[in-house]
């Protein structure tokens, strides 16, 4: 009975998390912010480790709050470097990643050395643990994921205008700047929520691959969001069953593996299709 | 400065500095309604800078631009802007039809694109003779077709003033004629067009008013062969 309720909870969490990550993935891929999403997920590490060091609490809410702050700071740091330094976009991204991830590694090393009780939670943050996520009170995860997904779906038209033609968007959406900040914050929140299931190391992969698979299949942004959601949900479901049957394997790699296989498969199918039919 | 009467656009004491270089010293002029106005000048003269400053994309050091004696935020729905194509993400998954839908005022109403918006978009595409390839992806269109689609989007906005940045750059003669014809009809309906333009040979055919720019405003007024000879002799 207990196992069944945990499994049901995991399935519901998969549905909502998958929807949210799918929306964010489609948005990040077309906005060419996949790399920024990856960096922000890595950059959450110093926030998590230092939140744990200072509070000695293994409460996921507290750790993820720390993670959110440092992820957001990394995004701001990237924008700041891009503005003041004569660096290309990739250079500014690399600088942000190396700075914040190094800080996180140092924090992680200190946590390990001090042997603080409950430090296992920090390890789970690296590779993800879906079972812990579901065993905790998952209602707020689900509600937040649901609200985020709804927001992303409702604002699809705004996203299209903003991403496709920024100058035009400025003439149509008077408060465009605030919209962009909202989307950046929502991306950070989605990454941080997904971290517990997928882990810091593989969250970037999950931000990029579902949207990429969807982009390879369709040429419509609406369909792309829908397909990206489907891919993400399936990835999480496979992760759930993977963890259920192979309890010693972390959930992150199982979840991230499915979209990667699908991405390679879609690419190969695309090559074969275009060589047979002559169409792209 | 031959024309200082209140018009559809009134520029008051506008001064612009970019990267420490003053592009425009305090300058004032106005553009009357019912004209096709070209902003002309040599490369790097500040034509696009002037256009972008007028619509608030570049912040001036001093001065302001009024449209119908109002700030742009109060009347932005009546103004359609067509930027240079290089500012657009061509890899974005969107069809020509979807792009034109974006221009319709009611586009943001509701989650789905309404049949009213679709009809308006079809009508706009029909004007620029693009309805047959409306379902093509935007990156599959030629330069001229892209420009016509962007003009269609501007038309779908049902504006009273159309601001264009080099609408004839890099397009074929067929597309150029369609756009020029559309602009003429648009102005004949009582609206106005302000466009950055660089071709001296077609200027008098497509426009009847001109702002000549070269490190400052050199002339604002009606466009004629005589004006081109007089001012462009010094400009080029």
C-alpha cells in the first residue's frame, strides 16, 4: 500500500515536472538560452552547499532557496559581464559557469570534510533522487510546476513575438523588459524544482534535449511546446520506473538518457528521411 | 529647415550622441500628414539612428519626438515599424501567415489565434500578393518575399503611420513595385509613411517628402529632382 502511494505520488510528480520542464526546454531552445539554463543549474550548487553549511538543515526548501539565489546571481553575473567586458556570449557564459561551479565545488568539499549530519542530501543534489522528492511533501512542487506550465502555455503568443522579433515586440508589448525578467525567473524556478529529480550535472541536458527533439520534429512553436512536454513527461516516467526497479541507480541519468536517445534517433531518422524523400 | 508647422511627427530640440560622438545637434522639424517621407543620406550619416531615436529605441541626450502631439507610448498602436531584417531570428519556427497574425491588434486576445485575426492576416497577405506562400516557413522565403511579409504584418496592424528602415534593400524589382504601390495606396487613404531610403534614382518615384541627413539634418521638405541635385551634390 505504501509502495503504491509512493508510486502514485511519483507518477503525478512526473506529470507536472515533465510539463514544466518541457515548456521551459522549448522556450530555452528557441531563445538559444539552453546553455544559460545549463549554467544556471550548475550555478545553483554554491547556493545549496553554503545554505547547508550555514543552516545545517537538510530541508529541501531551504537548500533550493539557496540554489535559486545563486542560479539567479549567475544569470545576472553573465548579463553584467556581457555588458561591460569585450567578450563574446560564450566567453561570458564560460566565465559565469567556472566562477559559480568552482565556488560550489569548494562548498561541497567543505561539507564533506566537516562530516555534518545529513550531508547525503547534498550528494543527491549532484545526481538527483526522485524517490526523496516524492517522499517529501510534494504538493508544493506539483502546484508550482502546474502553475508554471499553465503560465508558459498561456503566454505562448508573447514568447513567439519576443523571441522571433525583439524590436517588433517592443512596439507591441509596452512592458517587454518585465516580461523577459519574469521568464528568466521562471526558468530559474523550473531548473531548481527539477534539480532534485535530475541533479545538477544532468539538469542542463534535460533543459536542452526535449526542446531540441521537438524542434527537429516540427516547425511550429506551439507544436514544439506540446512535443517537448510529451518527451519530458516520458523521460520522467521512465526515470520513475528505472528507480523503482533499480533502486541503487540515481534517477538523474535515467531521466536524462531517454531524451538523449530520442534526440539521436530523431536525427538519424531525419537523415534517412531526407536521403530517401529528398525533403528536409 | 523649411517646414516647422505641427504635423504627424514633431521633433523638438532632438540631440543624439552615440559612443561619445554627437550624431545630431539640437534639431527640430515636423512631418505633415499624408506624405511619403524618405530619410536619405550617405552611409553612416545617421538615417537609422534618427528613425530609432524618433520611436524611442535610442534615448536622445535632449529633446523629444511627438506623434500627433502625443508621446509614443500613448499612440504606439497607431504606428507600425518595419525594421531591417537582420534584427530577426530567422531560425525561429514560424510561417509567413503566423508572422502576419502577430501584427493584428487583437492577436494577444485569448490563448488561441481567433478567426478574426486569421481573416485580417489573410487580407494583409493578399495586398502584398503573398497568400499563396503563406504556409511557408519564414526562413524558406526569398529576401523580397520576407520584406513583403513584414510589410503585410505592418499593414495588419492597421496603422496611421508606417515607419520603415530600408524596405527596398536587397529585394527584386517585382517586390519593390508591390511595396511601393502599397505605400502609395496607404498614403492616399490619409496615412503617412516615413522610410529610410538610399536609392537616389527611385526616390522621387516612391516619395514626395524628404529628410536629408548627414551629421545633422540638412533639409526637411518636399522632394523634387531639384532638391536631390542641390543637396546630394554636397552630401555625396
